[in-house]
C-alpha cells in the first residue's frame, strides 16, 4: 500500500473522481515523455516541484494527466500500470492522506483480502456477501451472552457476600479472574451490605502475574496509605476515598500481611 498527501480536505466525491480519471489515463495507453528542457524552456513549463530547481532538470510528462520534475523510475506507457484503487483516506497534518494501490501491488492486496474473506466465510458459515450480516448476528449473540453472564455473576456475588460476617474491622476477599468492573461492583455491594471499617477485594490475574484490587476504607488518610501499599507491594493505582483501586505484583500472602498490618 502506498500513500500520497494532499493539502486540504478531499471529499468522497473528489476521491472517486480522482480514481476514475487515473484509471482512464491508464486505459488510454499513452507513452510517457521524459526530457531535459533548456533553462529557457524550463521557465515556460508549468510543472510540479517541491522546491526551486537549478541546472539540468529531468521532466516526466504523463500526457493529459501530470507533468513534474522527477529523477525516479517510470513505465514507458500508462497501460503498463494496469489498474488503480484508492483504499482509504483520512485527515493528516491539516490535509488528507490517501492510501492506494496499483498494478501488481493492487492484485496482491486484492488476493490478501480474498484470503481474509475466505477465512471469515469459513468461520462464520456465511456467503461472502453475507459476512457483515453474520458478524452483526454474532455480536448480538455475544452481547446477549454477556448480559446473561453479568446476571449470573451478580447472583454469585450476592451468595458469596452473604457468607461473610456482617461487621468487623477488615474484610479480606480473594476471588480469581474477576474483571476490574466486577471487582468494583463486588466491593461496592459489600460496602453497602456490610459494616466493616475496611474491605479489600482482590482478584488474581494469573497470566499477568498480578492481583487487581479495590480497597474500601473509612481510614481518613486512605490516599497516603494507598501510596504506601503500592510502594511496598510493587503496586500501582489510586482513587478518590473511600475507594482506591489498582494492581499489586506480589503474592496473596504478602498482600494480606501488608494490609492486615496497616488496617487489621
């Protein structure tokens, strides 16, 4: 994939016109004119150049399309390029960057898309023209499943929270593989239902070799205490009292000991 940058914004209609005009120029099969004009001839030429040029200048002319100063390699005839396709465009440094492919690069790009499409067709059990609809259905089923899991998770949290004492100084809870959102919901529920001065909900993320946590505490200096725990337990995070959250890269035993020492 190649890119070219333009000054200003290009509309979809302008891009479509650019693509059509480029392909039309290729289809004409016109010979490329490469020449070295004299200094006087150069002054009379209307050509593209990024800077002021002096001395011997090589001019490349694509008939009815473009004329520019260039020392690069070019085809002899526009038909040699084949086809041209704009792949995408987006704002870039106050202008528009256009991504495109042509000739063999375009064929290679299309072949790559076809391989990806074939893989999607196989995995989704859908026809090529039905991929977007199949994906929409898949995301709908995913969201429905996520909603069911959320409700089940809520019921499980309620059952677990009911198994804990009603009050005390410190409640230490460790449940594996909870998401940060689930940890927050769990801690909030415990803080609402139980009468503890401090509640720590901890969840091991085995793949990352750390524990995510959220700490509720009536401790007036919770922010300073959170910084101390992070320093001691190789942690990171913070928050607004009475809640702080983050992660600890330490063992559960080390975390329990540190928290109990400061809050137990």
